[in-house]
């Protein structure tokens, strides 16, 4: 089997991009994800993104994203920007595109290009804090949210704010972001009973009310250079906890994202950042 692909990256969060004609074809790709993402025997990537024809009224395309381990993710912020840049690179319109995902309809808008590639502003939808939406098992069954709740992993107890951006996030504010914290406690927090479908774990250092530094241990692929939905979850958690203002620069290992949210739970959060095509090939 020969597969034509495009490799793209958004702040070093990298993806194999493929056009698929049907859901059945994307299911076949899903079964080969771990091979395609293998950095020694395959192309190498954090995940595979399939570009599909629209399946719902009001959408222009459908996106399916598979993590490096073959599991399917609901949504990916860096991935959706790469989706837009792939469309642009293949000659399709990206001025304003509506993309159907497992997390719902995502609106993507081309915001220009620079030396980093295409710039995209994405309506990521509203952050959700209800335990059932994340999902997270509440400490108390009457809890309407999971904000600054204690979670014990290994030998430490963390104050965690859980947020859904269509996929689950556990946000932890800390003074320092070292490897022991991220690589040691990240996977341990993922495995706690609080998160029945797993969780992306964000560790955050607040630099000012408009600036944070973040590292993320992602569900299905370990630490990555960046996470767009994670950056949105971090800003939402920071605003809810009174730590951040409404427009925030998020510094990730792979670069910066700009996140804006007015703080109203029913209103969408916006992410702006780059995406770039790296190379095309056949495997």
C-alpha cells in the first residue's frame, strides 16, 4: 500500500496530513497510525490527521485526528491550524472554514502569512467546566465544577482545575516547570481514577496577568512541544481562578500562542498561531 502524505507542524507539534475519501479509508489509516508516527521506521509525528468531506450541514470539511498510539482524539488546536495550512498548500480556500470534529464545529480563519507559515485564528468554542463534560469524577457529587481540587499522584498532592476544550485537560499552576514534575507526575496524574477517559496534563508558571509558560504531558503521546487546546484550557483556568486577564500569550516549548477569552462560560475562546508545511512524500 502506497500513501501520499504531507508533513506539517504547528509550534513543533507535528502531524502527518492525509486526504481521505471516506470514513472507511480513515479507519484503515487509523490502524496504521503507530507505524506512520514512528520516528525511526516511519515518517515520525505526534499524530495523523485525515481530511474528509463534510459529514454535517454547515461544515466545509471533517477532521479526524489519531494520536501516535492509534487512539482517536476529539480535537487538537495545533492540528486544526495544520489542517488549515494543508488546505492552503493544496490550493483550497482558507479565508474562513468550518471544520467538523468530534468536539463539534470549529471555525478557522486565515490571518495572513509570515516566515513561520500561515497564521490562523480559531474559534475553539467555549471552555467547559462541568465534570460530566470533561469528564472528571467530582470530589463531591454536587460539585458543578472541578476547580482547584486536590489530586494526589505518587507522593504529591496537586490543586487541579479540570477543563474541557472538547478534550479533557487538567491544569496545574506551579512555580517551576522541570522534567521531574512534567515527566514524572504527568503520566501519574493521567492514571488517577479522577479521569476515566484519560487527560492532558498542563503545568503552568504564571509570569504576569497576560503571560504564562506552559508544558504539557498529552494523552496518547507523552510530552509534546505544544498543545493548542491545552493553551486554551490554561487561560480559561487562569481567568476562572483570578490569575489571568482576558488576552494572554502562552509560551510553549515550540513557540507562542495568543489566547483570548472574555470569561463568560457560554462564550467561545479564540486561539491565534502559526502552522507550516514541512515536506511532502510517499510512504
